[in-house]
């Protein structure tokens, strides 16, 4: 008995508060006291040696993860005075699972109201004050700026103007005046280049925050970015993952929405949310005027030239840059049709033709599947291995706890799901993904055996962590199977392996000499870094100054090190003053548009925004 009482775990039980709520409350109170005393050493000591603190704007005016006590101390030394955090408390009853306490927290800073997520675990070494609970992970996020809250809920606008007014303007008249002035007699504070889901989501945030902004896009209508793609395209992510800010999809919305339905939703959303959206508008050039502190952007709107002078320029062109079109020897002599997957019109016009699709990821599979359905002779050329995960398995095992009808029934909101996902530091996220994909590997073993027997080169990522980490690290190299991979496995879609040596007048020749007769070649070869658009719009020097966009620095395939800990250049300040990048999938466009919008709003209101940890540039893209 005496021996048991002296064991560390027994001392913990004797000295630590008895319940999860008491333990979390005690940690938060001690942490707040240390911060109030500006005792960085004491505050830092409350983290595990391998602890992580991910901050989304609230402390750092940046998206920044600090890892280990040294980095945490450095961040607090720089930012605790200016942040002045207070009121840390648990927002819900904490939960205990496998030795880890998890708690939702709220707090305030000098400028904003914030939310966060805390994971505590017991440390083997007891501190002098008898406490052993240490923060393993801490997420802190800015949710609104004091004095600049959005007009929603209880503070929603009145709308109707009661009383008598001989000069009354209707809502439509006021809107017409705004549309006539914005961009002409009134300059936007923010110009958002790209009117897909990312640009529209950010435009809606800007509108709600009262920041003058314009979204521009070359297409004729919002949603045309989707309508113009191949006809079989649909979302591979389920509906619960894909809501836009403020206006979620209705409860009868399909789990996987077809592209044209998404296009119509985006067009409707733009109108309902009153997003200032200029269609048929192309940005032709831009430069930053250092002296004036503004951008000079030349655009063509409906064929007419116009110069805009926004303070901030946001590139919202998705998570991808310009299409990668490989330059294969002999391509210029090919007599048939050849195009990148982004320009693929669909299968209808190719009946009876022989189509070679170069690539084996999402677009390649979708295009091959649609061609097969239309009785086209189609061959997929796989040049490197691909990760495949069946849609049903991904939904149930990969997303089900956060984004599913099951999660909704259990009380999981989109907001809480987003913060839960964000609370896991990228550095250790793969450790939690590997068991998920191990289960998928076991569950679908027959499918993978058939796929590999067909000659398909399959992988699970460099470390077995599967789709999400591939997406976050490189944005490519995977396919969520909605049917086409089955066609590859059973041989309905022909498969060829290897690099392309050359292209002739009517065929594709692989490195091993295999000749694939072709009337049509589709290059499903992906996209470059988003700073490629910067090179085209501004100049190469600015693109190089910003550096590569996307990736974590994981030193895995197509994500070169060093480790950076956050998505390169996304949703945060860059090395080019007042130039930002926004995009990603629908989930990221929704969630991270908030933090980008708050950074822009703070600057619009003249709030001091000292950026901690501005990203270094290691790769040019």
C-alpha cells in the first residue's frame, strides 16, 4: 500500500482536483494568473514539454502554431502584453478519454472575443505547486472584434425604417446606388480576385463586417466555375462538410451535390448575401504603390477598362494555381484534340473515339468514368502511385464523427466540428490519421487487392496517413472513389503504367515503347502553386517574394521541408504587404474565411495588428 501511494499516478490522484471540470478550471485559473502577471516562464511551464499551441489570429494576428516550450515562450514574450488575455473559462463540461481531458474554452483579449480548445494530460513530473496537468494542445481563435461585431442574431438589422420620411429610399434603390458607386466614385478597401466558393465566402464575410469589397471573376455568372466543368463532376465531400458561412445547405440537400446544383447555389448565395460581385471581369495587371499604400489594379469589366485602387488584394483562385500542362516531345504534331482536364467539356462529343487520359488522381478518374459511361474507348496513364479511398469508407471512418447526420444527431455543430478539426496540430495530425486508414485498409481489403491486381500502383501516403494528409501536404495524389476506381479494378477503364516518351500524330508512346492509339489526349496533370497567378498578374519578383503557396513543409513527396507548421501563405499575411491568398475546399473556404476577414476588418478599422511569426520563404513555387 505504501509503495502504491508513492507511485506518480497515485500522487496525481491525491493532489489533482477530483473531477475533469475542477481540473480544467484549476488549469485555466492558474494559466490566466500567469498571463496576468506576465510570468512567461510560469505560463510556459504549464505546457507539456512536447506541447503545441495553435493560434488563429487571437494572439499572433497570424495563423501560427508554436511547438514546444521554447517557441511558446518566445510567442508569449512578444505578444502577451499586446494581447492582454482575460476571462479564460470552460464553455462546456470537459470530457475525459484515455487519460486526456478535452475542454472548450472562451476568453477575451484587448481587441476581441475568442474561443478555443484545450487538451490536458497528466505529466509524470509534479510541479512545486502540486499540479501535474499540462497542456498538450491548445487552440485559440479570434471570433469577433470588440465594437465591430457582425449584425446578426439579436443585433440583426431592423430592415424596415419606421416613421415618415419624404426622402425615403427603398432597399432596391439603396442597393442600386451602392452598385453604381462602388469601384467608381468609391474605391473598395479589398479586391478579391476569383469568384468561386472561396471568393464568394470571403465576400459575404466582408459584407457582414461592413468592409467595402468587390469580388471579380471572368465568368458570366457566379457558379459558372462549376457549370463549365465536365458534366459528371460532383462534390466528393459530403454536404455536412461543405456548408458556406451564414447560410447552410437545407436539410434535403443531397449528400454529394452535382456541379450544376452547386453552381446555382453559389449564384443564389451571392444574391441573398448581397455580395458585391462583378462577373465578366478580368484583372489584367496589378502593382503595389508603396507610397500610397494601395494596389493599382487594371481590370476589364464587360470589355471596358477600369482601374481600381484597393488597399488589400486577395487572390481567391482556389488552392491551385495555373494548370500544369506537360511539354511532351511531339505534342505539336498530334492531329486530334488535346486539352487540360480543367478545359474538358465532357464525354458527349467523343463517342466512338479513343481517349488517353494522362494522370490517375481525382480528375482523371472522374473523366475516365464519364467517358466509359458514354461508350468511349478510354485509357488511363498512371505515371506515379495514387491513394484511393472509397467514398463510403471515408464518410463513415474518416468524417463521420464530425461531419455526418450521425454527428448532427449527437449535437455536433458545423462550428464545433471546424474547431475540433483545427485543434489538432498539423505536426501530430498524421498520428491520428494512420489508425483511420488502417481500418479502411482492412475494411476494403478485397477492393485494394483487385485494384493492385489490375496493375494500379496504390499508396497510403508516405507514412500511411492517407488522404487528408496528402491533401494538406501537397493537394494531390489521391482519388475519393465514387465508382471509377472500380472500373479500373475490373478492367473497364484500360490502365497503362509509365512515363510519356513522346506523342505522335495519332498516339501516345510510353517510356517502355508501349503505343496507345489516341484521337483525344486529356492532361489530368494537376496545377501549380497559386503564386503562379501572382507572377502573371503582378510580376515574377512578387511571386518569388511570396514564395510557394500550400503545403506544410513535411518533407514528404511534393511537400519539401523545412517544417512550417501551417499552410504556406494561406489566409494570413504574406511577405508582400497587403497581398493575401484564400481558398481551399468548401470546408476551408468557410472556416478560414472568418480569420482572413477579421484580419482585414481590423486593418480597415485602424486596429493595431502586429504580426508574430511572419512566414519565411523557403520555396519559390
